[in-house]
C-alpha cells in the first residue's frame, strides 16, 4: 500500500515536471527532419543567434533535468553514490559534446584541451568561489571532511599535471601532439588512477566523503528509501538520449563561428564547459547555501576529477579512431593560471574549514581567467 501513493505522486507531478523532455524530443525531430533548411542560413546573424540559442538552451535544459533526477537519486542512495551518479552523467554529456564537435568540424586540435581547461577554471574558481561565498554569507565558517578533499586533490593534481602541463615540455616530431606510446600511457594512468579512486570512494573509505551530519539521518528521512527509485533512473537516461544528437547539431554553429567568423579557438571549449559545469554549479551552490558543504565539495572536486580522468582517455581514443590529432599542453598565461588554481585549491581545502575570504579569492581568479580569454 505504501508504494501506490508514491507512484501516484510521481504520476501526478510527472506531466508538470517532465514537460522539457517533450521539448528536447521535439527539437531533435525538427533538426533531424530539416537539417539543411535550418543550417544553410547561418550567415544571417539573426538566424545564427536563433539556431545557436535554441540548441544551447535545449541541451542545457536537458543537462539540468539530468542533474535534477541525479539529485533525487542522491537523496535515496546517500553519499558518495549520489554525487558519483551526478558526476558520471555530466561527464558522459561532456565526452559526447566534445566528440561531436571534433568529428563534425574541421580539425581543431586544441578543442579538448580548451574544454578541459575551461571546465577546471569554471569549477575550481567560479563554482568553488560562488559556493564558498554564498555559503559563508550567513555563517562564519563551513566544515567538510578534510580526508575526502585531500583524496580528491591527491588525484586531481597529478592527473592535471600529466594531462595539461607535461605535454607542453614533451613536444615530439609532430609538435605538441602526443605520440601513440605517450597517449597509451596517459590513457592507462588516467583510467587506472580514477578507477582506484572509485574503489576508495565507494569501498573501504566511504567515510572520507561524508560528515557526521550526513551519516545520521534526520527525522523523517527513513521514509525516503520506500519511494521508488527506478522512475528517476529511467528519466535520467531519457534526458541524456536527445543530448547525443543535439550536441552534434550544436557543433555546426560552433564550427561556423570559429572557422568562418574567426572567433578565438577557445570559444568552442568555453561553450562546452558552460554546458557541462552549469548544472553541477547549481547543485553545488544550493548545497553550500543549505549548509551541506560536504556535498558541494563532492560535486565540484568530483566533477574536475571525472572530467580529467575520463575525458582525456576518451578524447585520445576519438583522436586515434577518427584521425583528429589533439594538443593537450597549455601555454603561456593558461599554464600559469592552472598551476595557480591548483595551488590555491590545495590551500583552500587544507584545514577542513572554509570562509568568505577563500570564496572571494577563487572568484578573483575566475575573473582573471575570463579577462585573459579576450586578450589572447
């Protein structure tokens, strides 16, 4: 008897909450049926803005819906499994988006690198800064599990260095494009370290990624597990389905503005990063405002880790399969900003407590990153 009211509640709210799934499917059908009619007028600035804004909004809305259902699953499954579902779902969208742009357009060897760098800057500076600043607005300090943050950063720092820093100093005969042996080694190291981390997070050291407040359920939470989980899991994958097709369509206006209008090559990476980071940023900020900094830490550090640990090997595989070389090493001011961001992040999470000043510092670094985009 307890399941029927829960199912009826989901049925009653489903039509109201899941209307965007219809928008996503309808948009996919329209672009599937009339691709030439929609894209041949891209030189018209107004039409370009309409098509780009339409696709961007639908892909972003679908990603936000994925996060919404991942949050529902997180409430049932608790940490760290809920955050793990969220980060893996968003990383899958990122991999599909970058792959679509790489395969569809002319060769852009720096797209994967620019996207990875933009994601790291948006999350570790923009998302972290906003979360800490708003979270500390009503309380002097917030606490998180120091062991969990150290575990995240202990993997993020070497992976970021091997993926985005080391290739700059190991230029081969083809320039900064990594050779096949180095691609293989980097892919194995990235996947191996990430798999080891998952074993730690979901296995013997789950307590590293929770706090005392997370471990002890609040009154009334005992009823949550009795509500069905499968509708949220099904809808999560249902929203991800159209994204596979729509990001490929979004690649066409992105390629047009880079190749025809000669926009900065980092533009494509920034667009992809915004699509990836925005949904998780909303969840992290909400968690921080609700005084659940541990969930926010799990979201933004877990997102950076999965982005580097999974996206880099995936991009290397796509590069080999489709013959699109990739350039991973950062240069000049980007390299300095990455190293500075990693150093500041280590300092921020070194004590297990955060305050308003730390959020302000990360936001300043994010502002510096945005300004440097327009000066390159």
